[in-house]
C-alpha cells in the first residue's frame, strides 16, 4: 500500500494532535488537583493516568508510522510501505489498559461508597477488557469472516457495559443535584458517541473497494481512531474535572467556589 | 526551494528562541502559583499548558526544519529542500489547541462566577477553533483564489472574537479597580497586536514575486509566526501572571503584598 503525500500528512498531523491533546490534558489534570475536594482527586489521577498511557502509545504510533511510510524521492512523492509493519497492536494494548480505567474514573468521580463503587466496577472492568481482547483478532485479519465474527463477539460486552452504565449506574445517583446528574448524563453520551466511532472505523475494511479497502480507508480509520481517543480520553478527562469541580463547589463553596464576591452580580 | 545559510540560520535561531521562551515561561507560571490567590491559579495553570503545548510543537517544528533543509557540502552552501516536507500542519494543530485556551486563561484570570465565565467561553472557544480550522486550507494551498477565500472566511470568527473581547467582556469588569482594568485593556491590545501578525505572514505568498513568493517570504513567515507565538503565549502568560498578582495584592495585601515595607518607597 502507498499513501499520497496529503494522506501521509493528514495521518501524521492527527497523530501529533493526539500526542499534544493527551499529554497536556494529563498535566492539567495533575496540576488542577487542588481545585477539587480530596474525595474527587482520585478520579483526576486515574484520568491523568489514562491520558498518560495514551500519550506513550501515540509517541510509539507516531514513530512507527514515520518508519512504515518513509518519504519518497521528493516531498510530493507517494509514501510507500517500507519493510517495517504499521503495528495496530499499540492501539489495542492502549485500549486494553485505558478503557477499563476510563470506567474506573467515571465511577470514582461519583464518590460513591466503597461497596457501591465495587459493585459497579466488578461488572464494568472485566467487560471492558473483554471487549478489547475480542476485537483484536478481527482487527489484524484481512478476511471478512473472522473480522465480522470477532466484531460481533466484541459487541456483546459492549452492550452489557451500556446496560450497566445507563441502568445500574443511574440507580446509584440518588441524592446528586440536578446539575450533577445532567453532567453525568453528558459524560455517558460522550462515552457512547466516541466509542461508537471505533466499530465504524473497524468496519471500513469490510466495506472494501478501492477506497475503504485501501489507502483511503486506512487514513479514515487512523483519523477516526485518533479523534475518538482524543474525545474519549482528553475531552472526557476535562469533563470529569468539571464534574468534580461542580460537586466540590456545591459541597464547599467557601473553599472551592473562590470567585470574587463582587463578581456574583454579573 | 533553497535557503541561503544565513536564511537557514535565521529561522533555526528563531525557532530555538521560541522553544526557550515558551518552555521556561511554562515552568515559571507553574512555580509562581503560590504568589497569587487560589482563585487566580487556574489562569496560570492554563497559561502554562498553552506554553507547554507550544513548546512541544516547536520541538517538532525545529526537528522537521532541520530534516527538510539539510546542510549543503560546506557551511556556506545553500540548504536545499530535501524529500521531507516542511510541515506547516504543526502550527495549525498548535493554534487549534492553544488559541481557544488563550481565551480560557483570559477569562479565568478575571475570576468571574462560573455562570459569567461560561457565558463568555461558549462564544469565545468555538469562534477561536473555527478561525484556525478555516485558515488551514488556505495555508497549504499555493493558489491565490483559495488562499484569499479561506483567509476571508477565517476573518469572520476573528471579528466576532474582537466584538466579544472588547464589548461583552468589558461589561463583566464592573467592580475591578482602575489598575486592573488598565492591565486587562493592555492584555487585549497585546492579543490583538500579536494576532494581527498571523494574517500578514499568511498573506506573503499572495504578494508573490521573487522575494515574498520564495525563500525570503518563507523566512519572514516563519520568523513572523514564531515571534507572534512568543508574544501571544509567553509574554501574554507573564501579563496574565502580573494581572493575577495585582488582584491578589489588592484583595489580600497581608498575604500577597509581602515586600519589605521599605521597598514601597523605591
């Protein structure tokens, strides 16, 4: 396979965008610890960990991509696949670690009792790991049959996750304010919307044809995975921070609602 | 295209200047947290994040520039463009992330209520992102028509930003002291002046001719973008710090105005 110089640049810049977004969201979440109450700080630490793990993998993917598709003779020439494989394994290793942790941070920011958190996590974490593991054999095959087979298998834990997030988790929210419940609802929809991108990108080779089966599909898949990672990890981390901050201000406006008194008139 | 060794050195040194200014402004802003009241610290954290993201991109641009224009046979020889493209995408990815964040830090340093901040940010952040996204297609084309078209489109959200910054934001400043209002006014003018450099650098290829259409225009554009970034991010970050510090001293001179009494006469 070969990529035109524009196709190469698109993937290259999106990978770099992912590095910058994820790395500095991780730093921000660590630096903003003092702006939320202690009980919410673990959610920020886990969220920073997720962004940190993803940053590591995007550095690897970026370097790997440059080696797999080296420049041609001129800047406008096509980038031909070299003797170095473009390793989709980085993404799956990343997701295997980060997707369960995303659910851990989601539960952590609710600051439930230990028992209530545990009840949710023993369901969410194994299901998330299983979802990723079952997707990988389908990703690395070029054949339609196994790709569909593993894709469908991987969808089963995904549906179970949705059930736990949208039904069981809702029951744990009694006593939260309307504003907090609305933010939690947004969090879940962002998760669902960004997770929806992965199976679509996964399915491109199934559509086949010159475009989706070739370089065009490759570029769309890499772009789709990267943007979904930015939304599901960096943007999601910022929303986790906001939710932690809203709850901190509600519970202790003296300490955390530190705006100047005069400003309240605005 | 080829660069003379002087032209190469100019861009090379300006890129390194940008790395040094941005990286150490980021460190300073983090280390100076304790010198401002808690309510202003988020502005310093966001400002450090902006400088950090820009530092990352300048490291990338610096390495990319060295690869794109490798040395000739002797130290005085021209640097010919190699087979590795000089990627202007880094700048746009950087601006896409940092320009909205610059507006976030500007609003954060005012320490308004959550609701008042939100009202400004829902206007400023999307307009800033849109301004950058609309500029990119024009930047990467060599044709005059599309460069003008995208340049004009990108100017529309810019004008809207100015309206929000100079009209709506002013209304939120009741109750600030004369000194604080003067500093906020300076901040806005620095932003406007540095942002004014970008469209000028963007327009060089439109002027065309041997100089602006060739290596001379390239050197001026890279120098202009870099200096504008230093002003709009590093210098701007220092001004944000100063404004946070002025307000902290005004509100709590015991804690933050800790200079020796004798110094006030100096």
